[in-house]
């Protein structure tokens, strides 16, 4: 299969990789950061060679894409990309799979921008910049929401006035779909079963956290909703709170809805509870050193996650495997142990030695004999984006 350039645009950063969809090998990868400021930087590794951090004089997404295209064009013909796959966060209810980008797709991504104001606009900038610098190269949009479009209405509707749904698309969408799709597929491979026969809950625990119920390869419920703020406790995001909070904080603290939303997104979660850090490593080591607030942050994180997993089992009827992925899910035996301990009533039990020794970067079952599987599976959203792109644009330039 021919190589694909994968672009993942955030509000101030742009991650990129040239990926071989067959092997997952990266011919080149890097990140542009602090875009939109005078201090934008560009880091790139081509093959085994890592270049020193460079400054991007015009620190725009467009300038970053120009630098990426220049490097990609200089690659050997055999590994030069034949298409570009973009991570697009919000595809609303319009996209249930990845698509080749055309004017209609651009219009739809623009229409859903108010639902993902930090993510959809930079993705659009990336798409436009590729068109400008590499005209004619086919581009594909891979949506975080697409995998969850199979959720039934009873899972995706909120109990709110009907016209909010009819007129303004207010419903649950779910995110991290590319990761949930990849990891649930890998779970079937690891267990050696047909995905159609496998019911799993996938916990994607990174800076953002979400869990999804995947029944027979299809997402049937997930913890994130209209936006990525709903559901689990995350690094800086609160997850579920009482919406009565808005009015209450307006009257007692004079906060506007926008201020409360901002705090729920950036000053809550592990950071808010621990008062120290959004980073799980820091929180775990502070808790180990006896910091009470850090210990409470860990307890709330794990308790809320376990509660969500057991709720998602309702959507599955039967749990064959619980899967952990993302930076925390893959690397924190402590979080896995707390969550599985709280789920003993589902028959889940860990093999403590296997859990503590789970090797980095490999997929492994860490359950005790007789328990449903408890899998640790490294996610690879870039590979999934490359696979979709290669499938949709074929091999030709
Ligand atoms: P993103 O969602 O930005 O892709 P990651 O999937 O890389 O983020 O996850 C970042 C989180 O993973 C951070 O909270 C970090 O502390 C956590 N993490 C990474 N390594 C470890 C580790 N060894 N132990 C515990 N947590 C870890």
C-alpha cells in the first residue's frame, strides 16, 4: 500500500506523520507547536534522523503545512505520500465513515464548527493549506464522531425539549471514535475471535478520556456527548456535572456561562481535584507521597470510570473484555487495578503480576483465569487514519 500523510490539527498545534498503512511504519513524523504566536516551532524526524527544533517564521497552520509538504516532497518516491488523511473532530450526524474531501464535506465540517470550536476550524485550515501547497493530492476526512453514529436513539438522545434536537442537532455524538474502532478491532485479533462475536468496553484514557460499548464491532454507547466535555473525569475536564451549576455560579460568583464552561474544560478534572497537575504521572506520584488531594483525584477518577463501565455493560448485555488504551490506560497499572477492583461484581479480576509487568507498546491480557479478558492495547489513531485514506484514495497520485 502507498504511504499516507496524516495530519492532526489542534488549535495551536499540528501533528503529522507519513505512515505506511500496511506496516504502520513512519517514514517521517513531527509536530508544529505554538501556532498563532511569534514563537511557533517545528520538530521533525525523517527516518531515524531527528532534526533540531526549528522556528516557523510565519507561525500559521498554513506555514506549518508548507514546511511539512516540503519535507514530504523530498522523501524517496517509494515512501512519498499519495494522499492526506485529516483527523476531523466533529462530523455531526452527517458522517458515519471516513470520506474523500470535496466542497460538500468542507461545508459540513464548517457547519459543525460551533460544536468543536477548538478543533474543526484548524482542521479546515490544514485542508485548505494542503490544497494550496499540494494541489490535486486527494484528501480524506476521518471523524472522531463517525464510529458512534451506530448508537441507537435511546443512547444518543437527551431528554430535553424536542426542538433543540430538531432545530439545533442537540444530541450525543461521542468522540475518540477512531481509537475505539481501532482498539476494539485489535481486541478481537488479540483474543482470536470474530469481531461480530465480541462485546467489549473500551476505555480510552489520555488527556481526554472516554469509554465506549462496542457490540459485535459496532459502537452502541459512549460516555462523551454533544461535546467532549461529557462523561468521565479527564486531565483538565470535569466530565459530568449538574447543569444547575451554571445558574448557581452565576448568582453566587457572578460567573458567565462561558466562564463556567471554560473552567470545566481547562481547570477541572485531575487538575481541579488535585490542585497540582492534569498529568496522571504527577498525580500518582504525589498520591504515593501522601498528598491527600492527589489521592482523592485518583479515587474520583477510578470510581467514576468504573461506574461508567458498568453502565455501558447495560448496552452490551454481556461483557467479554474490558480494554484499556491511551497514555493512562496503557501505562498505569495502578489505574487499571483500581477500576477492575471496583468491577469485581462483573466477574472481572486482574492477574496482579501480569498487570504490573504489562510491557510498553504491546497488547496483552492481564486478567486472572476465569475473569472476562482485561486487555491493554496500544492505540494507533494515525494508522487507522492512514488505512482509511489508502482505502479511499487507492494507490495512485
Ligand atoms: P493525548 O490524549 O493527548 O493523546 P496521551 O494518550 O498521551 O494523551 O495520554 C496522556 C496521559 O497519559 C497523561 O495523563 C499522562 O500522565 C499519562 N501517562 C503517560 N505515561 C504514564 C505512566 N507511565 N503512568 C501513568 N500515566 C501515564
